[in-house]
C-alpha cells in the first residue's frame, strides 16, 4: 500500500482548504486551533488525532501555530467513517504516530505493521470514548428526570453506568463542566427560581425545599446561595423590585 506521510514545519498557523483521494489521519503534536471542514469546525489541541475521509475539504487554522503528522492511505477497510472524526489519543498512539513518521522510508511490511497498529489503537480509543459518552448521556437523562425527587441518589446513578465511580464522575465533570452533585443541585435551584417567580411570597422556604428535592430547608438555602450568590428570600426581593 502507498502511504503519504508528512509533518508540518515549525510556525505554521494555517493550512489551506484541500482534499485527497485517500483517507488522512492527522496527529496534532503541538498547538491548538480548528480543523475547518465542510461538515463544520473541529477543535484540536496537542494529542488530538482527526481522521478525515477521502474527498472531504479540510484545512487547519491556529492562532499561535501548530505541528502535526499527517498519514494518508487507503484505510477504507479499517476506517468506516463518512465524516471527520476527532479522537483524544493515548500516549501509545502518539508514540506510534511519531514512529511512523521516523520510519516513513523503512521496509514496506514494517511500516504497514506500524500503521495498522496505529489505526487499531485509535479505533480502540474512539470506541471507549463513544461508550463513555453514551454512559454520560444516560446519567444526564437519569438526573434530569429524577432531580426533584428527594430520594434520588446520584452515586447509584453513577454506579449503574458500569464504570468505576471515580472514573465516570471525572468524565461527567469534563463533559458537563460540573460534578454530578452540582449538576443535580443546579436543576433543583433553577426549579426553585421558577417557583419563586410564580408564587412569590406565597411559597415558604420549607415548601420550596420540599418541592425541589431537598429534605432540609437550611441545606436548601445554603445550596441556593452557593449557586445564585443570594438567599432565596433575597432572590424573591430582587424579583419584586
């Protein structure tokens, strides 16, 4: 198989839009920016690999410059994507990418073995990432459905994902920007604000606490203030004025 292997020069801030008759895998070694494609912009940073199918227009842009290794070839039998795919690579994948570039003029069978290992490593990472995303989507749905139930247990929802609790908790925060507990409380406090907007002074803090899934009014008030920076009563006064 014929491969097209190259590396960008230092200081490159953009690469013009173009396309190939072969699939291309770009491993970004340095910098951050966007791969502009006909399917939309894809952000990249050091360690990102982006797989671009053949005949897809694309070009890289970075404000402060970037460096990547490009590996092109007929990978259709291994890479069954119809649009660009971004993968956050593992250390092993990055080492393989650099080995491929360093050995681009080596014996064909050795280079072929390196590239096959590289593709398999990327696919394994992509599959694991996709499964994690599905698990997080399920947790978000579970939380959104049950957040106002005071008996709802976040830890149980995490454990049902099939992943170790600490692992899926960390992945959840990366995906949403909040811890699972903070995510639950955010939903509850937004609901509290809606109830205050509707009922005003007619609804007590104790009733608000109960309606929003809190069993302790004092704790509800602390959480409300930690999220809104004011107490429920102060929020009510601000709405009235």
